[in-house]
């Protein structure tokens, strides 16, 4: 039978199976991501034709119509749409079933994420306001969930499961902010007619969603039309992935679905024929929401294939005396390093403190401030979306190289700072639950009536 887990803490304070599987996937993906980054750096610095390869043109034609992009743009503008689709699925699921459900549960990671978005951007602008890279502030705002989870695995018992869930919820809100920034601030020219066509395709998907029409080929066809129109409009097609992910329905197993699975299971035990086995399997699959079924299929591809290929295509930067010397005095590099290392630490900690101080938010009462601050430090590890924004925000090759060096240096510094905080103060600082307020135990999940 199929067990559908909900991302909440059980009465024993353990993570659900879905959360554990996600964390395991992200931990393994972090290793592949870092491996891809090392390969990209070696490929570039050994003079093996890195840029020539990724600038190879590749065209897809249908009759007299052809779409031609170089390999890097196929990765960034097409393959990464599936990554953002998985982000949209996760946002949708968490808002219905998980850690973003309910105002108080949402308030703390939301305020922490807002602080982690605004403070790094402000620090970046302190170095670059009025300069040629002033518009690249979006590079310093993102958190790379995969690498953060990988580093948390090194922290060990000093990082409790509750903190991992809190950081996952924070990263989801952070992703929403990053995608909004890409859509609003990194779109130069808009083709209104193409954008209207994309909007009509989205409305059609929305109508199909509300009449509960689920046919994957139809959704894929409309999604491709929506992607092509958005690509033509000038808006980055990453928003297409998120929008489609948000439309996919997420729900807990319904009582009649569970009863049907149990009935067919008993029938299979009585008569173990292939027909009854297939009926029981189909019933068990239908008990799982389309959102979770898609996540099970897409998440491994997103984590183990799409993101590593993206990093391989974008992380290559020449590291020699000239480029490193320029980076040491570059306001772009300094703004990114300071934004990721200090900005995230200050912003996430400050947002969490504000939510708890005002009483509008809450965190599990077992968390200590040392753990929150350590997690805030690790939130400065920005890689995937930071590289993504670099390609959108900067055209000058020298500035792109300085930004990539800043991303590498800032992410490594944030990882070191977070790890040191956990080592030195992870068990200190007192509990985060406001004193004098009763702490209610988590409610066990029950199927909806």
C-alpha cells in the first residue's frame, strides 16, 4: 500500500517520510552540484574550450519554423523551467499540507526570508550604487537549498530536524522572492502580444484545474505553448515553471480513497489475481495527490540532473592572477561576498527575532538561538539562483567573472561562518519560544472529513 506522508512534525518530534526523502535527495544533490562546479572550473582553466562548447548553436525546427539557441541558453531557458516547476510544486504542497500552512507557521519563515532578501540586496548596493553593476543586486539574495542541506549533514546532531524543516520553509519563501525579482526586475523589453498569449494559456490551465481535468499530455502541450510565448515576450520563462507547479493540486489522502484502498487490498488478499492487484495499485496511486506524484518523479531529475548540468554550464570562470586581482578590488565581488556572508546572517536572524518578539510567528520550542543563528549563516550559501541571475543581470564579461568569483567566495565563507556558529554556540542562546507563553504539543494529522 501507499503511505502518503505530510510534512509536519509528529508527536515524537520526528520528520515525516516525505520530508526525510526530500532532505536525503537534497543532501545527495549537493555533492553532485559541487562536483559539477569543480568540473566547470577545471574545464575552463585547463583551456579545453569551455565557452566554445556552451556557445554551440542548437536548433529545433518544425516545418518553416525554427527555434535556435546556444547550449547554455537551452539549459538556462528550457531545462531550468523544470527546476522551477519543481519549486512551484513544493510551494503549492507546503501551503496546503506543510510548513507554510497557517498564518503563524508561515509568519516566521516568511519574515526571516524577507530579511534574508532585503538586507543582502541593501549591502550589495552599498558597494555598487551608481555603478555599472547596480542592477545585479539579485545575485546576493538567494539561498541554495541543496548545498545548505548538504552542509547541515556535516553539522550532525547540533542541527535538529526542526531546524531543517524551518530552513526548508524559509528557502521556499526565498525562492518565491527570487523568482519575483527575476520576473519583475530582469526583464528588459516586453512583447505585449506574446505575453498576452502566455496569459491566455495560463488562464486555460487555470480553468482546467478548477474543473478537475487532469490529462498530462494536454497540460504539457499548453505548457510548451506558454513557454514559447513567454520566451518570445522577453519575460524569463522560469515564471512558467513556477506558475504551472502552483496549479497542480495537492491534498491529503481523502477518507473514501483510503477506504477504497483498504477494500481492494482485502479483496487482493482473498483473491491474489493480476486484475485485483492492478486495481489495488491504481487505487493506491489515485489516493496520492497529483502534486506529490509529480514531485516523486521530477524531484530526482531536478536535483540530480538539471541543477548539476546548469552549474556545469554556468560556473566556469577563469582563475588567474589577473582575474583574482580584479576581484579583490571589485565592488561587485565585495558586494556579493558581504551580502551572502553578513547580509543573510543579519537578515534571517533579524526577521526571525521580529516574528517571535511581536508574537505573530512561532518556531518549535526546542530550537535554541544558537541553532537559528547558525542556520541563518548557512542561508548565505547562494549558488544556483545566484549564477542564474548573474547571466541575466550582467553583460560585461569582466563583471560576470567578478560576480562568479564573489558567488564562490561568498558561499564558502557563509558555509564556514555557519559551521563555526554551530560548533561554538549551537547548543547555547536559550530556547526560541517566548517565555511565559504555553507551548502546545503538535497536533497529530488526521484525514479530513
